[in-house]
């Protein structure tokens, strides 16, 4: 008897750890071996998807593949009324009509859904087929994460309306700040051939509630707006539509000049206004549900309304008027930092845009990066959040890891985004968190700069799929905990083994702090090698703009280190509401993780630990390295629980991460030591190379 059990167990084991290339992401529907599968088999005998749109076809396929795979028994999927799971909308399902849920479904909105146990039947209902699709994915997630399904009482709707991935993809298929291969959009082959992978991309997004994709880089090429490319974009839109995903484009502000030889791109010029209107009409003829435009204007060399002495609001509103008749929107980026020399870049976007609060058209959102500089490993929240109550603000997060070790370093970004969303702006008193600010506007949304590419595993590093997943889950519900996201993702993607799940989740939750420790602890920022932003170069001072140089940000000198943003410095701390501004401005109350962001502090400043700043800084760097080493050991102990292919690929990445963490620690400490002129404290390892060696050659990825 015992022998049989063991043989059975090991059979299941081998099955669950067979090689996997990661392509299936979190949508792996391998047979479950958890106790709950008995209940699932009992309650899911047949499924009826009641509706005849392409989206209902997607639901049918997904539930069929998903349930058959997970349960390990064929599940009949049809449209009969006597099925054990029924999916539909009131118009298509007699059963759902009989339940009289019209009011509730209406309140849940077009993307919301209800999942209820009604007698012996599980009903997945919505007022639209897209909502039903989200419900179907939610239901599958319940099975994938071993949740009971006998008494279901679920009502859900997304908290943010626009949940959009921004692809910084160029037309030659390179990706700006992309580290997972080439662009998924094969412009040369389109529209004739559409890569089947695009449906898988759309499917993955739909499973986490992402409902929009900006196809091209915000550093935009005007060609995307030509008839030739609109046809290609339309072909992609056709693939995405059944999955509830709209396409959006980055619009180059000077396109009328580049494509039609207009003498100007002045947003108040009638010929320019007419050009954009015609362009919008042309796009909507090809793509009736086109989402709208995103614009990077007057930033890092991009054209914009300022060139013509017009305001950002003039530029945004002109485009907004062109798409408004089609219900399109404009996402105007707040990443604007051209200011007079000597100005603090962290305050520039606020200076440029806050005065225009209330001046933007109703279909414009201002897209604001989470922090005031540029996707650093840790930044305080952007002061524009809470400062523009009459303008919809849309956070922009960076899923791709431009400043976080590309696709080499394991860092779960859910915790970083949680920190940002939970930050209290005090805009309307205590509790005015970023989540609250951005979810209580007339138009709501969130954007994430994608980390996907043509790599077989999509994101270049298996564990970084979790960041794509986390973005979608937070966009759907910005209050969901990092632990929940990490647990869901791990269980769906890597293993169902409880202890292993707990271990991996712990590592995920610790990972961001660790990376901050070995890159930019205590509020340091932008210490990166110029251009590629991979390794450290705190000594860098040769960029043409002052604020592209690390020395501008850390300001290390014989006295101390850090950027004084208080009254004695740039005073951009005053852009925050009270009491946040006060708390950040006082060196005694400023959270230590932001100390050097807001203050220039003496090397021997006494920290909360009782240590002096220099020692504390050095120990943070060491702590980061120690974490990566410990993680390598922990990861090694998980071999056998995770399939060998992914286990080994992740192990290899951790080797690189350790090399890099050591490099970061040594390069930064050796350099800062030239100012601090103090020995490394006990517990910090001696650097492997000299400072000159670190300066001579960039860290390679
Ligand atoms: C798309 C940073 C990046 C740029 C990026 C820019 C932006 O500066 O380094 O690659 O350009 O942000 O967000 O527009």
C-alpha cells in the first residue's frame, strides 16, 4: 500500500516538475495534485458559455483548456442550460436573466463581474462579454491557487478605468530600455502576417485585466501615423479586440510637418488643428475602438507646444479635440524637466505643469511617473500627486528595469509600487494616499512601461514575469497586498508546494529592499553609468546636461553627501503638502530611506541605529550583497521543486546578480570613501578591485 502511494506521489511529482521554458507565464494549466481538485471535479462537470461573440469564443477556449488541464479530466464546454458552470450576460443567458441581477451587474460596470454559487450551479455573469472574460480568468485563478469554490460570492470591478501597457518599441523592432529580445510587433510582416504570439500576449494581459496597449515608443517616429502603418496597427487591434484590449499610439507632435510638410506644428494653427482632426478620423475609420494618443512633448529633445510658445495644455487640448468625437483620450506625459540651469530636476515637472491644473480638456490625463526624477530604485512619490485636483492624473510605472539591473536582477516590483500607492499625500488631510487620489477622479488610469519582448519566456528572466503580473493586478485593484500578488503568481507559475511558495514569496517581498541596498541606499539616486544605466558610476560628470550626471544627484564632498532639497537648498520639498513637506524637510523626521534625497548630511551624522552615516551607508551596501548570496543558497535548495529548466536559468541569473551587487558596493564605497576619508566599518568586505579599475570599464550585462 505504502509503495503504491509513493510511486503515485513520485509520478505526480515528476509530472509537476517537468521542464518548462516559461512561455505559458502564469497561465499554466497543468493537472493539479492538491486536495481541492476533488472538489473541483465534483463541481465542474460541464461548462456552458452562453454568447456568440469573439470574446465568448475566447472564454470558451480558455475555460475548456484551463479546466480540462487543471482537473485532469475532460470538461465539456458547450452552451446548454443544465451545465454546472454557466457564463454569460443577461441578454444571452436565460438563467442569468432569471436571477434578476441587472442592477447589480450595471453597478459593477462594463468590466465588472459576479461569480456566485446558485444551487448546484456556478454562475459567472457580467453586463458585457469582456466582463465575463475577466470573470472567467478570475475563476481559473481560483482553481490555480487552490481556493474553495463551493460557496462563491464574488463581485468585482476594476478600480481604474484605463490599465495600459506602454511599449517603448521602435519601428525597427528595437526596444528602448527593453531587455527581453525584440519588439513583439513585426512591422515588416504586418498586416499580411500576424504573429500568433500576439494572441498569447493579449490573453496574458486579459487574464490580469490590462485593457490597453500603446504600441510604439514615446520617443515617437511619425511614420506610425502614415496610412501604411495604420493598416498594420489595425491588424494588431483586430487580434487584441476580443481580449478587451484597445490600441493606443504615441504621437509625435511634429508629425504634421514631417508627414505633410506643414510649415509648423503650432497647436493653435488652423492647418495643424485640421491635420490632426483628419488624422484622427482616418485612424478611427480603420480602428473604430482606437484608444487615443500618448505624447511626450518638450522633453529630452521631443517636439512639443513649447517650441511655439504655447502651453502644454494648448498642445494636449488640441489633440484631445481631434479624438473627442470618437471618444478617444490623450495621455500627456508629465516627464518634462527643461528648466533654467542650476534648477533641481526633481521640482521641474511640478513647476511646468501644476499651474495648468483645471486647464486640460475632459479627455486628457496627465501621465506622471511614480517619482519626481526617473524610475530610480527608490523615489519618494511625485509631488504632482495630490497637487492637481482638477486634472486626472495617471501614474506611470516602469515594469522594465532600466535602473534595476535590466532582466538580470531579481526584483519584485510589487512592493515598490505598493509603497508608492500607499504614500500619503495629505492632499485632503490624512489618508489621501496616492491610490485614493488617482482612483477618485472623473477619469482614472495607470500605465506600466512593459518588460516584454520576443524572448521565449517573454521577460528575459523567469521571475520578472511577476512584475508584469503585479502591474495588472494592481491596476485592477490598487489596494491588493504585495504578499497576495506574490503568492498568487508563485502558485500559478512556479509551484504548489506550500513551503516552497512561502520561501519564494519571502524572497520576492525582500528583493526590492535588497536591490536598493546594493545600488542606492538611504535616498541616493541616479548613480548609474551614463547612457545604458546598468552598473554604477557615481563619479560620472561628463554628460552635456548637468542633471544627467550622478555627481549632480549625490553631491558628495568632504562635508557629507546628499541633495539638499530643503530651504537651504532647492526647496523643492515645499512642493509637497503639509505635513509631508515638513516631515521630509526636517532631518530628524525625514524617513532614513529618503535622507539623502532631501538632505546633504555630514558623514558623521548620527543615524537611528546609533551608527554614523558613513558606517550605515557601507553596511547597507553590504546587506544588499549578503541578501543576494543568501538568496542563491535558498534558491539552490529549491531544486526539485521547480522544473530544472527554469530553476537553472534563474540560478544563472542570480550568479550575475551577485557579481553585480559586489561591483555596486565596491565601486560606490570606494568612490564615496575618497570624500568621507574613513575606513570601512567592521562587517563590510574589502573591495575586490581598485576604484580606477571600476572607473575604467563599465559593468557588462
Ligand atoms: C523613452 C528616461 C529614459 C528614456 C525614456 C525617458 C522617458 O530618461 O532613460 O529612455 O525615453 O525616460 O520616460 O521618456
